[in-house]
């Protein structure tokens, strides 16, 4: 599966604790990554500076939703936000 055009949910919904170029302390859940361009594409996608966490996220039907069922970018943001909340330490 490939990333949905104009999505960027995985660059917004989850927290990232490792440094990102331009965000030395990472980012909070729900915060837009500074490396996300206006078309919701990662500007450092194929570069060594891309955090390992980001590289580990692979598009999947479960995470991204099924466009044929009308599941949108908002579906992906909601799914990832729920996962973020479920995996937070107590």
C-alpha cells in the first residue's frame, strides 16, 4: 500500500520523541511536523535525517483507511490519535 495523497496523518497525530530537523525536541501528538509540506508530504522522506520512528510507520489499510469506503485523511488521524492515547504510559 502507498501513502494517500494529501494525508500526512502520520506526521501529525503521533508524538515523536526523537529529534527532527527543525524540531530538536521532537513533536507532541497532534502537532504538525515542521517537515510536512503544503501537500502533506514529508520533505525528508528519503533522507538520513528522517527519524527511525517515522521510517517504521508503513501505510496500511488498518491505519490509513479504505478510500473505496470513503475513509478519509480524518479517519487516519483519528485512528493514529487513538493509538497514541492507548500507548501512553500511565
